[in-house]
């Protein structure tokens, strides 16, 4: 997912526009803030979407709800919801494959930590 994000950002207009829009929302963040946000979102979202919801409604349905939770009523952020659906499917697969939340939490944390840092760094001019 991190590689896909990087490729889309570097090689597509949609990716660049989305990174710019998300960067404006994220603002300038220190590395430690990126790590805290990544940890909180990974643990909270995976406990809810994979741990509580997925066993009740299934992998695909939980992934769709995950994407809907990431829907922002702004046209420039719509691709983020599509990306969230792909991430939700991957994270849900990890949960089903391992039978526990460790793998999806670690993956979610990694995706968010790296991408938040890239957005914050790019916005702040490389600091």
C-alpha cells in the first residue's frame, strides 16, 4: 500500500492532487506526532472494523464500511475513499489470514506512519 501510494503520487495527477489536498488537511506534523496518530488510528480502527465488525458482517462489508468512514464530502478527497477501500480489503484479509488483530494493526500503523510523515514533510518543505 505504501508503494502504491508513492507510485500514484509520483506518476498520476490524481495522486498528486490527492497528496496536496491531504497535506493541506494534515498540516505540519513532527515525526512523533505522525507516530502517535498512526498508532491511535491503527489500534482504534482495527479493533472496531476488523475485531468487532468484520466477524459480524464479513470481510467485504466491513471493508466497505471502512471506506465509507473515510468518505469526506470534498471532491478532491474522493480518491482517498477508494484507496481506503483497497486498504480495508487488505487489512481485512490480514485479519482473516492470521485470525488476530496484530497483523492488520501493524500494517495499518505502517501505512499511516509513513504516509502521514510524507504528507507532513512535503508540506513543510522537507523538515
